[in-house]
């Protein structure tokens, strides 16, 4: 945790709360004080007005191959200054960072994006982290995932996550422009993969609960952008030296439902779990 002035408190807990607290300690490896602090931060943040995660469309429409929708980048930015997604015709990876939208195409390079460009899927919020945590020393993707599992107090909530740091290596991929109606698992089968070594950059994305899998990619979904804002992609793997993690609990979800004929007539009842897992790897 960042250095903060701490105050000791004595708490009287009901048996039910104590039982839940003990179970969470065993699951996460965190102390009672750490769990209670995270829970209080989350509760206090929940009481703030407004903030939500905005999805421009449910992700199952993207998985079924609907790559052309009418949501403009201007509309996406009205709902957040932080997030990720893609562009019409699956033309690269989207990263929204500090209010600016970046398009990372299949060559691994970053391109400017106009407000009139359109997206079939975007997931954004206004980023205001509740907590910061520092990583010192070498860490890999599994180390970070394990740490994030301990830092988030509940697997049933939405979290926005930003990691700024020095990366020893990063492996990313980016979707290539595809024809509409091509299932996502086919469109992403032969993606371009990029490796970056000894680079400063940022990971940005979300944790989504498993029960929301038809709306958004479940688990941790992160995109990468180099500090010079010239390269990036959908994160596959990495190792880092030092980093700072910002985590924000977001208590609300807003989902846009497109009104295009394609969306209104597509069958979205299929279980997309296996296809989405293959496409996201």
C-alpha cells in the first residue's frame, strides 16, 4: 500500500460476518485488517454518485460476428475516460486512457482516432482509483493475477485496473480487420503477435465477474500501451520490474443495446464461453 497515516480501531463483529471474514482470509491470504480496509473503501466508493461501467453492446454480439454498429467514439467518450474495446470491422484494439482513444492495428502501431469513428464493442468508465499498490522486483503475469485476486475484496463486483510500470518483456496481439458476420473465434485465429522488451508502459482494463460472461469478457481483460504511445495491443503475457497498480470498484453497470437490424435479429442464446476463451487467448 502507499504510505498512509493509520488509525487503530476496535470492531465488534457478528458471528456471520466473522465467518465470512475468516473464509476470505483463507481464500486470499490477506490479513483481517487488509480485507476490512478494502471493504470499507469499496463501501464508501459505492455511496458516491454516478459512476458506472458502460458497455456499448453485450460482448456475445461481438463473439457472433457483429462487427458493424453505430456507436461513435464521441459517444463512447461521453461515458468514460478509461477503457478498452475494438472498432468497426474488428479493425484493431481500442484503449481509452486519460480521455484519449488509441487504435492499435494489426501492425502493432498506434493510430489516431476521430470522434466519428465507430465501435461494435467498448467497455469504459471514468477512472478514479480507490487504492494504489506498488510492486517491487520481478513479477510475471501469474504473479500479478495472484496479487489482484488478493487485492479485490469480492469476485462478484466490477473493477477497473491500471498498472503503470517498467516491463522486462510484453507480448501482445491485435485483431486484423475482418468481414462482418465472421465468428470471433475464426476472425482471431491468425492474429498478429508483438513482443516488446525493456519498455515503460501501461496495462489498462477490467475485472468482470464470471456470471456476466454474456455481457463482458470474464476475469481480467487488459490491453497494453507503451509510454511513448506508439505501440501496444491486447495483453497476452509479460514480466515487469516495478509497477504501481490502481484499482477502482465500480458499483454499477450500464449496457447499451444496439438498434441495428443485425443486432435485433441475431440469435444470442448460444453459450459463448468456449469461443470467447479461445478468442481472448
